[in-house]
C-alpha cells in the first residue's frame, strides 16, 4: 500500500488556484453582454413609452437621456460598493453613541 504525504508549501497541479477567480470574474459569468443589452434596451424602451404618454411639459421624464451600457455598469458598481461599504456617516456614529448633533 503506497502512502503519500503532502508537504506544506507545495502546490500540486490539481491544487493550483485557477486564474480568473476574482469576484468580478464570477460576476461576468452571469452578467454577459446580452444581460447588459437587455436591461439597457428595455429601460430605454420603457422611458420612451413614458415620454410619449406624458402630456405635462414640466415633467421630470422629459429630461430623460438614453441609458448606455457604460453608464449602467457604473451605476451597478456604485450600488454594489454602497452595499459593501460599512462606514457610517458622522451623524449616525453620534446617534449610536447616544450623543446629539
């Protein structure tokens, strides 16, 4: 019966970390170009429907600009960053300590 020992520090071919295993790599497996095109196209389609049905000249929807894929990616990046950022505002820290501002 053959026995084998694994020494610390040795990276075997089957235990080597895969290249491309960052959070962004996993995200891009799901969020493909088709995904981004679909969301941007339907968002713009819905906005154009609202524009056509809006009769009020001062309505905010009249200021709509076509959404682009880079803009949507920036929005998602900010949204994800805000979800992982645990820093509280100064007012929140004061309230947590029972102090008034």
